[in-house]
C-alpha cells in the first residue's frame, strides 16, 4: 500500500532541514565584536607574498581597499608605499625618487591616513643620520614627525626632535584621533637609565590644525610620561570615542621593557586601566577593533621567555610570539594563531614573531606583520591578512574567564561542526596560558 502523503511529508521535512542547515549561519550571524572571543575563529590566512615582503608597520585606508606600509627599498632603507590588494600592486608616496618617504637615502615609517583621506602622517629620518643604527621603523631614532597633504602633494615637517649623537631622540607610531583634531605619537626622549635598547620613551599629544595658508601645523604639545619607571611606552591609537589611548608600558618597578603590559590611559584623568598583568611576558603591538570591543596583540604567553640580553638587545634573535585576542576590559584572552606550535596548520617551521597589526574597517579582517627567522637569527617580514569568522556555538565560558582554544585554519574552518559545550572552549583563569607544544 502506497502512502503518497507520507512521501510528501518526508520530502518537506528534508527540504526544511536543508533550509535550516544553510540559513542558520545567516540567521544567527552577529557582529564579531559583540561575540565572546571563544566564538571567534580564524577562517583564512592570506600571505601577500612579495607585495608584503620587508614591511614593519601597516595601517588600512579608511575605505579598507588599500594598506599603507613602510617597506624596505633596495635592502637598506624603508619607504612609504600604498598596497592595492585588488590589483596586487604598490606605489610609492614620496617627495621625488630620493626624497622624504622614498626610502632612497633614509628611513620613513609608520604611515597612517586621516579619516577623510587627505593627510598622510608618518615618521622620517634626518638624512644626515643615515649611517646610524636603530633609525628604522619601530626604533625611530633621529626620526621627526611629518605629514603629506595628498591634495597638493606637499610635505611638511610637524615636529623636529633635533640631532644628537650622545642622546638621540626620535618618533614612532603616530596616529590621528577619531575626529581628526589631535595627533598622538610615541616619543623617544633619549637614552634610558635602564639601558633599554628602545630608549626612554613617552607619549606626545597635540592639536592638529590647518592654518590660513593651508599648511598643517601642531598646537601645544602635551608630554605624557606617567608611571613609576618612566621608561618604555608605545601608543597604538585611540579608543573610538577618543577618550582613551591603547598602549604598552613597563610601569612596575624593575619591570623590564620586554615584559611590558597593555593598558588604556584615560586622557582626562591620566589613570591606567590594566589589560594584562604579566611582567615576565611580552605583550606588545596591540590594535583595537573599529567599534572598540576587541583587542588583538602580540604575546609570548604560554611560551618560554628566553634570555634577551642586556637591555633586551637580543629580542629579535630569540623571542617568539603569537597573535592573541581579548575583550576591551582584558577578559577572555585567547590565542588565535599557532605559528610556533607544531601540529598547527599555520606552523611556520621556524621561530616566528607577530609584529604590528591593524583591523580592517569591516571588523572581520586583520592585517598583520609576521617576522620569521632567517639566516643568522635575523627576522624576515611578510604581511598576512587574517579573515575572522564565528562558530555559531555559544562558548560555555563565563565572561570573566579567558577562553583558550587552538587557532583555526581555512581547512578546519570551512565546515563548522557542532560540539558539546564542554568541548567548545577551554576554561582557565585570566592571564594563565596553556602549555605550548615545543
């Protein structure tokens, strides 16, 4: 006896099941910034290849179509370039073939665009100091603060540090405030009493104006060097409301610069909000997401901290780190990558250090610099673009705990398989990392 009605019911049920299966991600997909970090995975990692080779710092254009980078030219100096990811091409932003920003005769670095795309802020080395060490991006000795007006291709020096061989100063990592009315940068103030290879540092903040003659200029400069040691500071940018600054510093007494922690600094009260509290761990190169809900950074958490020598001079030869993520209050710390972890799909096979990173305006991609050990322990850099996704499975982890899970690669993330809540995330105390596989 046939049951056509039964066959129709089964067919309808199958269709409904398939519809639910394929529509569930769309129905339950949320803004990644609003998710627990345990629900955020790495879906894909794209290496830009030669286009991103020899880069130390980067930032996205406001429309998210291009990357602004400092890139080594002819194997010696760094120049300012725009990378177009759609056409896989690059172009120089410089005053002539050998002038400021070109990388022809001296270093330029840390480029960032204003929100309206008119002004390019960057650091540039005094050409007379091109024979000195630690003048490249990241160190910034003998570097001044510069700006380029892209409407008329004019270049202007905003701040001059002055040249000194015995007590060199410099500038690194400038940025605009969200409203474009202020400029923030990390100032190298001279030699550090601690013997730090990074020099004694502070944070400088100034109003940004365009004069009647159309020339950009700074207002009164505020020097922010709070804390006990007044040693290492590195500012990474403003919160979206412009009220706080994300930075790394070694504020505790006898805390080495390479054991820095991450903080928010309230610009009104000059009070700190600690995001990490691990003085024996490298926590650096942080970036805040577009809405300010998530932070990614480079950390040695879970890895053996080697002897980095006097003043931390050997960090580039022996350090290894991964990319981590946490909430804006420092909770739910979670490792995203496994570049140094055997068995991980993104394992590089050599010692690797996560450098600067930048969130795409869409909040779902992160561009980052990966430094890998080459010959004679020297680091060689490349640019990766990480695409984030969500598991659609609520993590069974309280908001005050740190969820740690292995990083996902494209192969692992293409199909999301539901797991039991107990398997969805590892529950640990904040600031405690899982043991890494050597």
